[in-house]
């Protein structure tokens, strides 16, 4: 019995010696400190906008006509001075030529009124006076003869009246020829000069109007841009004033809306940074609407992109940063703030 107890005790001692001893190791956390320093940073109002073209220009003719030349296609790039389209000028050219002839004739009359009649015209007027004087002298003699015959009862009263009428007409013709000769020798009066000048100016205005129409039969671009629409094709009749070519300006703006709170902090002089597709551009506020949008209750702000924007697509999303001032304080990373 004692032998059995001794073996049991021996087995317990051996089992206890085989069990490993576990020691607890204390872990320490790594702590990094940062000095809190007062700094000054820009105060930025962040908004999102859409890229739009600065303007869409519609080119039209001032007169109707047959579209003769169409020099562009949709998506073509244009610059100031590039030919866009032209219409046939045949009919307008004839009208302009006729108007020029009228102007030249009116100018000749005006110059004649200023300088007076030529020597040939004076001589012709003098000959008319001589002819009228001869007729008048004859009518006087004839009338006196008719009076004597009437007193003698040879002719009737009606015949005497006819002679008197002939004398009256001859007298008026003679006086009129004298007046024409006097005007030819002295030149036209101020009223005649003014009338001739008025007629010349009216003819000149008519010619200038047709000349302007001829010049307007050719359309040139006056902006840098892209053709976005063509309304007519060659050989078609284009009505007066209807757009033929539509061009979108290459100058781009970003339109965004700001709240009433931000509206009070933004002015035309506020610096702007615009980020489009990860590229940052300098911006310039072009306009600020003083009236809010009725649907969104925000004030529209248009920001011009000053740098080269040819690679920016219209309709792109733009992130607009309005730098409205500076703030001074101690700034902490939000990840380090626990409570």
C-alpha cells in the first residue's frame, strides 16, 4: 500500500516539472507629439459649377439671296477674319450700279449749281432771248394792225382777241428767256444750290445703302471659336436675318451658384481658383447676379478662365474655390482629435 502511494506522488512531481512557465510582457504604446503653432491660412468658399462657352454668336446676312459659298463645317475652328459664307451678288450689284449712276447725275447738277452755266449754255440762252424778242416784236406789230382793222370793221372782235392772246404769250416767253439768260450769266441762287445738294445727298445715301448690302453679302468670323451649327447649304435661298452659321466662342466660363451667406463675401475682385479634371486654372469673376435664381435660391456667378482652355470640354464639372480672406489660429488634424 505504501508502495502504491509513493508511485502516485512521483508521477505528480514529474507532471508538474513538465508544464512550461508563462511570463506576462508589458506592452508600451508609441506616442508622437506635435507642437501646436498658430498659423494663417486662406479662407476658401468651395463650390461646384459647369463649364460653359462665353458666348454663342449667330451669323446672318442683312439681305436675302442664294447661298453661293459655305466655307466651314460643323466642329471647324475659326479665328477673326476667317470667311464663313457668302451669297450671290448679281442682283444687288445691278441695283448698286443704277444707284451710283443716279448719284453721279445728281452730283453733276450740284456742281453746275455751284459753278454756274458754261459759255455754251450762256450763248444758247442768249439765242433764245433773241428768238423770243423777235416773236414778241412781231406780235406787237400784228396786234396793232389788228386794232386798225377792227376799227375799220374789217375783222371781228374774236380775231382781235386772238391777236391779243398771241401777244400776251409772246411777252411771257420773252420775259422768261431774259430770266434764263440772267441765271446763266449769274449762276444759281442759294435756294437752287440747296435743292441740288439735297438731291445729291439723297442719291448718295441710296448708293451707300446698296454698297453696304453688297459688303454684307460676305460673312467673316470676328471671334475665336468653334462652328457648332450650320442652318443652310450651298445653292439654298437664305432669308434676310436668319442665322446661317453658329459659332461658340473659345473663351470659357464656369457658372456656379452661391448661397446668400457666401454672396455677401464675394466681389468682382475676389481671387478664384478653378479645378477641372485635376488641373488648376486661375479664374476671374466676370459677373455676379444681383438677383437669386427663383428655383434654387442661389446667386449665379460667372468665372472666366484666363489660361488656355482649348482642351476643356463644354459641360465639364468644375470645382471653384473663392478665396475670400485669411484666418489665423491653431489647426489640428481631425484624425488626431478623439474627444
